[in-house]
């Protein structure tokens, strides 16, 4: 639909930027921090090393001042569970929580709204070794950890995210199961996921009880799935995968029930989780206040052949669809360009995704991640990332169109504020507005996109146009 005039971004729009603890902090065993599953990632050819990361732990003051210079209204980051509680339970690590005190206070002092994710892929190692999310005790441990944070940050943190990309952890468990840990079966993953639903609902309840002024929601990886053609069988395949990959997670969180198609799929595959008495009541009665949407790229799929060839050989990550036997096959889409890492660049798909999410759930939406990973080059002290500027220009414009369509979009937090360790490609693949020079003591360099984004925020998005 075309509009003669676009709706302006609201005056309190949360122009932000995102990161997660293990991808930026470093200091992986400093000041009493316990190990998380991410600390088992070994240094490999991609320089995948979370032990040092972007060394935000030692640079946070300068980094937050750069956020201020950028004009950020919000900073979405995660708290490392094992920095606060080294084994995931038991005694509080005072120095660990003090670090987040300093971060939160400095953000507030600079009028930047902290948006805090409780858990972003970094389960404390001790908890993982005791059974991880498969063990129902982890639900209680997560609730206790959340209680500590809610009580501690009462009045300071108003936006909370429960679990980052629960769906990616089910569909692409490699990112959270480094070498040395046993990869769960698919059935176990679906049980883990069910336990996470219960944990998120309990924490949502707690947040509403302890912090009546705060808002809390999930942050799944959501994307519209296109059928390869108007062949009705391709349409069914797209519906299959969109439901199984995306709606299952939000339907449980928002409606308090499993999507019937997703349930039929889980039954057919023998992976339906065990539901314990009281689980669905807890979930149904504790709905999120908003939905965090991590959007990177759409995917295009075709009908399943169901002959043993539906799964493609190509290595997959959270945006590369592999296909699933009897469900869908991955397909090409010649209308859409892609990044050097094979992720589609589809700004219009962002509009479609936001419209679909909003019309299904009618809750305010916050874009909690979106961005382009690239092999940025530092030359003569500068990073000329015009491709990132063009990417965001187009995506912001489509977000404005979605706003005009009537979507209640409250903010946009690109991934990422600063370069960080990518979950699959380490420091080869960079996302930030700020470059981290790994060869010179992690020094920071503002990229061209930093200055461009600064103007966008300053003008509240009023000068945007699609390219
Ligand atoms: C999201 C995750 O799936 O995608 C982030 O929440 C991740 O942690 C981001 O970094 C980009 O993915 P990648 O694999 O390029 O780091």
C-alpha cells in the first residue's frame, strides 16, 4: 500500500542499539565470574574467542560516552547470569552485580534507557552440567536469578527481555552447544523449550508483582517466510515453516497454548514435550507486555518432496534455512540480494514481518535486533561502511511504513552498537557502528555509519527515504 504521507516516528521512539554479555564483555573469569557454556568456545580460524570479546568490561565508561554521542535513547544488553551468580545459583558475586550497577547508572545518567535481557545464550556451565533446561530445577534457578535482578534494579530498569531467541536455540543449537558439551536430541530440545516457556512465564509474573511500572517480553528471531511460487503446495510449505519456526513460540507466550499445527508436527515427529500439571495455567495467566523482534532476513521455501532430499547440504545458521524432511525445502528468491555471508537483505520483509506479528498478537513491538554482518575494513583510521548505511536506510524506511500501516512500534535497536563476536563467524563478521581494533588493544573507531545513525536519531528519522 502506498501512502501520501508517512506517520512520523513518535517523539519518545526508542532509537537504540543492542549487544549481549558474552559477545562484548570479555573478562570471562574476572572478579569472580563463573563460566558459562559460551566460555567453552575455542579460538578457531575465525578468531572466535569470547574470553576477550570487545572487552566492554574494561571499556564500558568510554563506550557509554560514545552511546551518548551517538544520541542513543536505549541500549539493549544482557546480564551474564554467571557473572552475577557464578554457578547459576547460591551466593551472589558482589563484584559481578556491581559491574552492572555501574553500567545501568551511567546509562541513566546519560538519559539512555537500559533494556535488559535476562538470558542470551549463556547458561551458567554448572547449570548446563546439571541438566540445563532439560532439568526442571533450572526453571526455579532462573526465577531466583530474575528475582535478584528485579529487586536490585527496581526503579532503574524499566524494560526487560526474558529469553533471547528461544527458537534459534531449538533450531540451531550449535550456537549454544560448543565443543565439549553433548548436543541434545531434537526431542530434548523441544522439552527444553517447553521448560523455557514455563520459566519465562514465571519470571513475567514476578516482574509484574515486583515492578508494576516495568515492562517485560520475549525476544524471538522472527521472519516472514515466503512461498517460492503461488503453487498452493509451496504456500502450505511456507505456512508450515513460518508456524513451526516462529508462531509456535509467540503463540505459547501470548495465547498460552500450543499452536495446533505446530502440535501436530511435534506429534508426527515424536518430539512433543511433556507438559506438567499447572504449566499451561502459569503461561496463560502471565502474558508479555510487548514483543521484542529480532529480524535479519526473510526466507523462501518450497514444497517438501518427502523423498529423503528435503534437507539441503549447505551449512546452516539462524538465517539460512536448511529444509526439513516432509515439511519444507529451502528455495532461492531472485528478487532479493544477500550479504557476503548469504543472509538475505530484505527491508520490505521487515515491514511484512512486523505487520504479521502485530496483527497476530496486538502487542507493542520493539525491534531488538537487526543489522548487517560484514568484513569491515579499517583503512587510514576509517571504516567506510556505506553498505551498512544503505542497509539501515532501507530498513528504517520500511519500519516507518509499518508504523504508518498501524503497527505499534516503540523502538528500534540495531545489532550492534559495537563490533562483537559473531555467534558463527567470530570477529570476521562485524556488525557495529563502532569498530573494535583487535590488533591495537581493542581501540574503538567510529565507522561512517555511526555518524549517519547519529543524524537519524537527531532528526527522529524525519529525513529517511528508501534508496
Ligand atoms: C542473533 C543473536 O541470532 O543473531 C545474536 O541473538 C547474533 O547473538 C546475531 O550475534 C547475529 O548472528 P551471527 O551468527 O552473525 O552472530
